[in-house]
C-alpha cells in the first residue's frame, strides 16, 4: 500500500507544471463515518507524501508511522457518541421529509463543532497566534461552521465533501442552481423533473434558503464565535469566500450541470489497488459452486439495526437462492440464519467485489460502495435506505447496472427474482464494464486533481480571481426582476397614456360636434 501511494505521488509530480515549496496544511474532517473518511484520508496522506506538513483533525486517524509529515488529532471519542445519540441512520431514512433531515444534520454538526473546537489539543493549536497555515481543508456536509477557521487563522480554505454538494453549497459558490433542474441531493430526482417534482423542489428551495438565512446560519455563526472569538466576519460571508469546493461527483450519478471553476468534481478517491483476499474468505468464495452474492449496507446503515421484518424477509430470500451469501453483519449471531449464509462483522469489500465468482452485490447504494462496485465491475441490487442512496440507485438502474428494490413494499418473490436476474443476466455485467470505462476515462485521477487544486490555492493564496459574480449579486438582480419590472411597467404606462389620450380626444371630439 505504501508503494501505491509513492507511485501516486510520483505521478502527481510528473504532471505538475509548477513547483511549490512545502506548505503547512490543516485538515478538519468532522463526520465519524468510515465511508466519509475513506474519501478524505487519501488527501491528507498524499499531501504529506508530497512534502507538505499536514495536521489532520479526524475521527479516523491513518496511524501510519511512516508518514513523518502527518500529525493527527483523534476526535473519535468525542464525535462517535454524537452520531450515535442523534441516530443518524434513522433520521436520514427515505421515509422522512427532507426538511426534517436538513434540520437534524445542522443540529448534529453543531454538536460536532462543539466537540472538535473544544478538543484541548486542537484548541491549543488554533488559539496559538504563532501557528501559521498556508491552507485549510475542511469537510463540508451542509454546516459551514469549520469555515470560520479560515478567518481565525487567516488562511485560504477548501471545502471537501464525500458526496455531492447540497443546494446551499452551490448557492454560496455561485453555481447556477435553478430548482426546476437541480433539486437537493437527498431528493431522488434531478434533470427532467415532472410538474409535481418541480413544485416540491421549488418549495423546498425557498424553505431551505429561509431556514438557512433566519435559523441555521445565525446559530452556526454563534457556535463559531463561541470558540473562535467575535473578531470574525459573519459566517455566511466567510462561506462565500471559500477558495474551492471538492465534490465527489460524476456526470453519471449527478446530472451534468454548469459549474464555476472553483467547484472541482472528484471521484473514485478511495479506490485501492487489488489485493489478495484473506485465505478463509478466498476459499469460501472459490468453493461456491454457483457463485457468491455479497450483501453489505455500508458503514452508516447497519444490518443489525434494520427493522426485524426486513431482516426476516432477507433471510427467507437468501434461503431460496442457489448461491452462497456473504453478509456483512455486525452481530455475533444471526438467529434463523440459512445454511448458505455466512456472516462476518468486517469484510474487505473492494477485494471481494473484485473476485470473478462474486455474481452480484446487494447494496444500500452509498456512493463509496457504488464506486467500488463500478471499479470492480460487479452488478448490483440496490436497496436504498438513507441520504443520497435512492438517487444513486435510480440513476444506476437507468444505466442497466442495477435492479432497484423498495424495502418498504417489496415481496420475497420480487427480491429473489431481482437477485437472480442481476447474478445471471450477462447484460448487467457488460453494462457495468462500459460504465467503468466511461467514468474512468479522465485526464487526471480524483486525488491528482485534489492535490493540484490544493497547491494552486496555496500558490495564489486563494482564488479571488476565480470568484463567480453570482456570489455577490442581489437576488432580484439575478432574477432580472428590476429589468422585467421596467420592461413590463413602461409599456403598460405607455399603453395607459395612449388610451387616456384617445379617451380624452374622443371626449373633445364629442363636445365639438
């Protein structure tokens, strides 16, 4: 693995046209979730291997002593209890409203900010006026609180997301964001919206702007000032001055859209080179006469926590399959487990998906799991539960690499049929091979783009020269309401005056007659 990153660094060096001296970089990654942090770790690792001094505040330290330029502040003990208490995987359920999800995410990230900014080791660093940084990279998952570090430490900042950006991020960066075309990433539609979807998207957009303006942003600003002091610009103004945003998006899962230069699309950030499977798992997979179906719901949705009736249905389905089923299950035992099912608390997912005897991947359609399946060319059965998973599954189904199942109203026969179809129909595997070639046909890898842009921001001390004018324009000017008013009112006045003249003229004519 170390050799892989060294090769990656050398490839980045070879494409860099401008050399840069070693810089001091602060990374703050709040979300205590494996899938999120898997996207962020390569950034801090690769920047440190480039010779930069990197300080990473993270709930998932790399803990690699060979990375001599990387210092990590572990926040796992402070942040994991928060995500557990808020029951993230439940409040993000597809059955709940988008408004409730947004308010709960903001509330959870307020607590993350208290935990991280209150961390004594980190606090000692950011309050020390002698500490200087050339760049800050911070996770952005709706809440912009950590962007205030840019004003406190007087350093340019880049936001990074393990998925797409929410509508507020696009607005802050100046990206065109008409709700008629681009809805929220937590809503399962984008592109050609129906009339009902456009109504829902528009109402949500108006609500979200009002909620952020009057409720969320003032509260986030208060949290930032509590720890970083009152000598800061208003947080919304800081957010509008972010140097760049890295989004883990691609034009397959996210509708193609116009983007300003400082919104940088990345993908496949966490994909690792293929490795040999552990001996016991390799023996199990290769010994399965009819092949293997792999089932995992990722790191946020845990199989042990799904409704008991759904778990019971899955076991009935698996019992009827002719394949071995390898199930990532977080418990020691699974009562009623069929004989063809093997459970393990942890499994090397990327390497399992790369084995040719794995016929299908039953997945929640989290973005990182989806990227792994595409990279390893394994077709999918999608059972989305939370967040952006439903949107991902719909888009992948349209590409013919996945069969989507709604766990709220599916049946045993439907699920058995879907799994067998994906496992045995060669069209799914051919389609996913084509999709992989399409997605990975790029001039630079995701991590190469991330490093290039990070160093670009360092070289130029920000990106004010790339700032979109839509960030600063008044909303009524952006919507041309002043122009439309003039274009409508003046002709109406002219018509009214003309009618009045005609009316007066007719009266005069009548009197003279």
